[in-house]
């Protein structure tokens, strides 16, 4: 990870506007695939900007929001995938995990059963307990 900090420092030093938080955060996403908390703290100190300001930038740009955590989960809630209690289960799980979970009307995998997309991989589950187990076991 020290190599990454060196790359990040070089990137920031090469910027015309050293406080271009979008460019810096995009660089992190392009290199790591997500934005770790320790990197946010480092950037905040490096460019002398409040952490909540970085959070605002992340919330504004979809590319950054999706990469805020290591896992970006999309759960199909379309007609073929929806199950009784699914929406309530999603809310419950969202409150217990630290990654992004979004509901999607269709993931295009109707023939595979109830679908979920984790980052770029597609999976199916048989019941809400299996969905919950799948999400709680992400590491």
C-alpha cells in the first residue's frame, strides 16, 4: 500500500489544482476499484480539506458513490425476482453492512432465479435467508 501512497502523492503533485478532489478520488477508484476509509483520511490531510467535503463530492458523483466501498451490490426487485418480504429484508441488511446496496428493477437474469449482482458478478439465491447469508459473508 505504501507504493499506492507514493503514486497518489505524485498524482496530486502533478495536478494544476491540488484541491481537485474529484480528480483525486477518481484516480483512487481507477487504481484500487474502491475508496478505502484510510485513503480518504490521507487525502483530507494531504490537500487540507475537511473529510465531510470529500463525502459531499462522493455523494454527488455516481462513479464515486458506487466505489465508496469494496462491494457494490445490486439486488433485483423486478417482478420475477421479487419475493414476499424482500424490500424489508434489504432495509434490514443495509442497516447492518458498510457497503452500497441498491435495488434494481431488472438485472436481466430472470431465467437464473432471484438475482443479485456483486461488483461485476451475477449470483442467484433461493430464499431471503440465503441472500442475507451471502451478503453478510462478503469480506
